[in-house]
C-alpha cells in the first residue's frame, strides 16, 4: 500500500463521505487576496481589535493565576454550568427562555452544526437550506452525505410557500426531510432578515410537517435598527434547535458557541460532543464567562453594532454611487454581508481573478449553493475593513464590473464559462 | 411531532449512528465518587496544579494585550504554523521527523481521533483495537458505526500473532480492515508498553497487509525509566497517522492536540476539521506556542514525570502490600494507569457500588471493551491523588476485595451478575 506510483496511496481506503471533501479552487486566489494592498470584501472576520484588550488580558491572567486547577483541567462535556447560565442572559436579548440544562457549549457554533447533523442525518436524508446558504453549513451537510435542497428566498428571507412546495416535492420523491436550516436574522450571505410574520409561518410549517428547525443565529445581536429580532426558538422550545456564538459578539479566536435543544436532543448532542472532543476548553469557556461577569458586554456589543453600521453605510452609499446600472444588492439591517447581483451576462467567479488583479476581493455566489446557482451573484462583507477601505474597494469593484460589461457588449456573453462547482469548504475567508 | 406522550418526540428522527450513543450507567456512580471523601483512582486527570501558573498567567495576558488581533481572531483550519513547527520539536523526543505541513492541530487529540475515523471509516468497516482499549477511541469508532474487533495484548502490549490472526479472520468474513488503533507507550488502560521489536513487527504486518496504523501517543514523554520510547511513526511516515497531545505535558483544559499524517491523508483531515470546527482556537494554540517558546517545557515535563513516578511507586508498593492473593496488576513504566485483575469469580462492575461505599473509586474493566470482556478487571489511575491518598485508596480497595472474596467463598460466585455492557461514552472520569 505504501510507496507505489499513485499520488496518495490511501486513496482507496477513504470513507464514502471523504469523496465530497475537496478544497475550493478559489482558495489559491484568496491566498493572493490576503496581501495588504488588496481590499478584501470577502472575509467574515469580526473586527476584534475593537475589544477592550487590556481588560481581557487581565481577565485571562487572573483566571489562570487564581483558578488554574480548574481552567487548565478537563471539564464537563456539556460545558461549564456557570457559562451555560450566562448564555441564558445573552439569549434573553432575542426572547429565548431556557434552563442551563438545555444548553450545550461547543467549539464554536460550527461544531454545534456538526453535532446536530451527526445526531439527525443519515446519508441521503434531505436538509432544506436557503438559496443561498452559509458555506460552513453546506460543508457539514455534505460531509454527512445529506441531500441538500435549496429553498427560495426573497427580501424577507426564506419564502414559506417555497418551503411548503419543497417539502411536498421531496417527499413525493420518497425522501425524508430531516431539518430546515435557516439563518433568520442578518443572513449570511444574503443580508436579509425574516420579519415576525415570516418566522411565524415557517415555524407553523415545521410543526405541521414534524420537521426540526435548525436556527443559526450568530448575528442576532448585531442589528442596526431597534431591538434584536425575536428568535424562532423564543416561540417554541420543542421544534427548534437554536445555535448561538460568541464569535461575533466577543471573539472568534476563543471558539465558543452553543446549542439550545429539546431535552432528548440535547442529551444526544452531549454524547456526540464527548465523542468528538471530550469537552470544550475550560480555558476559553471560563475566559468568556469571566468577561461576561466582569465587563460591560452589552455596551461592547453596542460598540460593535455602531462600528458595523458605519461600515454598512459606507458600503451601501458607495454601491449606490458607483455601481453600473443593472447591478442590484440587498440592504442589510444588521450583520456583516450584502448580496450583490451582477448585470445579466456576467459571471462572478469568472470575474474574480480580474477583481483581484484590480486589488479587490469578494466571494463568488456559487460557493453558497450546491447546485450551480449563484453565478451572477457575489457576497460583499463590510465587517473588517474601515469605511474608507470599503469605499475604495467598491470603487475598484465597480471598475471591474464596467470592464466586464464592455467586454460582454463587444464580444457577447457566450465566452463566459459557466461553472457549476458546489460549495467551497468553509474557511475564515469564506465565513 | 412536538408534544405527544412519548418522552422524546424526536426519537424516530435520529440518524442510525445516534442509536449507539448512550450514557454510561456508571455515570451516576461517578457523580457520587467526586465527593472529596472518596479517593478516586478512576479519573485520568493530569495534575495541572504542578504547572508554573504565574508564568502561564503572564503568557496569556501578554498574548491578548500584544497580539490580540491575532489571538482573538479566526485562524487557519490546519492550525497555527509556528505551533506546528514547535510540535516537531516535541515529537523529536520520540524520534519523529516531519515537516510543519504534515501536522494538523486539533481540539485535543480526541478530535484528531474523530477526524481520522471520519475520513477513513464507512459503517461496518473494521477497526482493530487492543484488548482493552481507550474508552474515548471506542466511543468514536462506535459513533462512526465501525465494526470494532479486539486483539489480544500481553505484558508488551498488542500481540503480533494475534494481530495477524485477527486480520485473516476478519477478511475471511468478507470485511474490510481500515485501521489498527494502538497506544504503544504506557497504554491506557493496560499500563503496558511495546518494546522496539514488538513495534517493528506490528509495523511490518501493517505494511504487508496495507492497513493504516493509528498510533495514539498522549503519554509518550511521561516514561519513568530512560528515554521516551521511539514512536512507530519514527520508522515509517506513510503507514502511520500519529496522534499527540499537550493535555498531559502542559494542560488538558487548553484542548490542544495534533495529528501527523501522510500528505494526502493530512489534506483530507484539514478539510474534515474545517467542516467540524472551522479552525482550532488561536487563543489556546498561541498560549501553548508562547509557553513552549518562553518556558523550560522539557524541565516541566520532567517535573510531571517525577510526580507521576512517585505516585506510581505508591500505588505499586501498596498493591504489593495489601492486595489479597489472586489479584494481579500491570507495572507501568510511565503514564497514568495500572490494570488490575481480580481473583477468579469477582466482578469489578458489580463491586463498584460497594467500593464507592468504602470511599474508593476505579473504572470497571468492561468499559474498555465492546464485547463484554473485562468483567474481572479494573483500571486504577495514580495521576491525580497524592501518594498518601493513593495508599489509602488501595487500603480501602483491598478491604472491599477481601469482603467480596469472603462472600464468594460463603455463597459461591453464581450470584455475580455478569454484565456485558459495552464501552461507556468517554468522560473525564473515564479517560
């Protein structure tokens, strides 16, 4: 087996699920895009520099010095019980009431996504996802060999009629629908938010059809207008598994997220978590817990909100001023992203190398679908670069789109290579 | 679906793999065993109190203060490149040479176990494991619906002839062997170590048969006599995936482990890791990296070695003095554990409630098998309690065994309920 002339001697030994694990072809481009002269509107990296670093440093030091025997030791597979109680306070902001027993702490909410899928999905089970959907979730569903089916969105997110139709269609094919995966607030990548009536109807369909809702809510507290949207989970504690994260409200580098689940599901999730990582890091968990207990975390979330609102405004203003006619985009009321649709005939992935040559980067739309949709779209993030950089990025991007349009008008659009690649594997650049 | 009279309304919705996820029946007992008056010889918790806490505290604070934008941010799915280089220095101690590209950092080496299994094992694939084997590995293999087959050990660990026989037998049944999972040094739970010739023969069999060796080595640097044993991976970089951990040489609460794998396998592992958690925690990784760079970590490992040797001596001495005739145990040359075999007719799980009543706890042997073996055995850990507590624990345990023997002599052993439960889910108590 070892040696031999093949590139990978183990290629025949991999599990069936490993076949779907392939690196994104756009990764190489992103390696180039990380050069400082490139304005990256691609990555979903929170602006952690806005945190009170001195206070966090002191928190970390105090924890290790005074509670080292606990902080540096294995902990419970379900997560630290004090932190689980504090998570209830955070979720109260989106209307959720629960018990600390209902919460499981995970290594980022990505791990919660993995565990829920592990517990529910056999190969071939259908997961209904928005069109487009979060690339990291698509990666998980693919890793568990799910049958991923997209459901249409509009400016208020997932369309209930389309959801109903998808359930009927998929069941008529003899398939089993295991979950409806949705990001109701400040959607990644679509930048839209479900209103209360929309949420009510989606929950009603899920209940009627007996299908679990997997509600992913990393951006829920980062709305720019009024109170945070009420979570779907706030109105039903049996039909929904809710995923939350400290990656955007505190720091992504800590890798602390959580799931709230009905009792029986939560028990399975804890068992799955113990098998996956034994227990989440006490070091990271207790840092979060101590930060929540001693720092004005709500004020800090407000700081993030103001920062991202200013950047959102810079993005939308400059799109308005600079984008060629025929380009459209969503107007996010929170979160990190706007979804841009190019003029007819343009292909966002084919355009990406030219954009990077012009020193601006984005994520092409096809990455957010498993079925080749999205070629005319792209995602812009405004979370990391400052307002001036965002404006400069949009200026460069609009120049690239204009050149593409000229080429298309001169030579026709037939030269555009339509590429139906599925989702890229998740990576920080593509969050 | 929601409501209804069943206890868990989602019970019919779970994946097939979730059926194997059940909590251990001995967990309730361990909840009692964590009371301070109980001497626990059950848990595999490293004695992290021996770390230089002030230096670690200062390291953590300096990192957050000076490199916050990096420490608190998402990182690479493969792990921090500086840390990966430092891991090479650690592995040099067991004879391994590799390149930083060959290393992937994981959320504890438990996660590396999960990823390797995810990448290689379809349901029904055979994994060969030692008899007994690490409970956390058995949990992972079961979660991926592997066919787990035990292979006999002796005082030098995995028996090559038995390995050969198992491969032949399993293949004759038409099954596919995907991995040989082994802990060659200071085995958990058996407390034995493969000699160099034993390792050479196991590697030879794996090469001849084209089967991957999954070499798990969390205790390799914690030997009490001479240099650390040379890893199997040191003699072959294509046939072996090697797993390492900082849980026992620095701190388990950081959750930083790693895998070293042949190129193609490593690529798959990174993709699987990104799907599972996006990236390991920069906060934890850079804390480890800075500790390795600024602290005398080899001296600290020596401190741990001396500490655990003293405790091992206390255990072996008191076993020698106090255990009733007919009881045998392994004599670990490193690591955390000794494997005790009770006199004929006694059952370690049936005895556990009585042991806990006598204020001493251990892990019954059946937990380390999937097939009901091990009822006459138990695992004792000497890593956490100090020498006096260990002696007191053994004194209590020997009293319990003596009473059991008296009962057996009076009433015969027919009253012992043989319990063929499989492995418990991993938990810190059972590590």
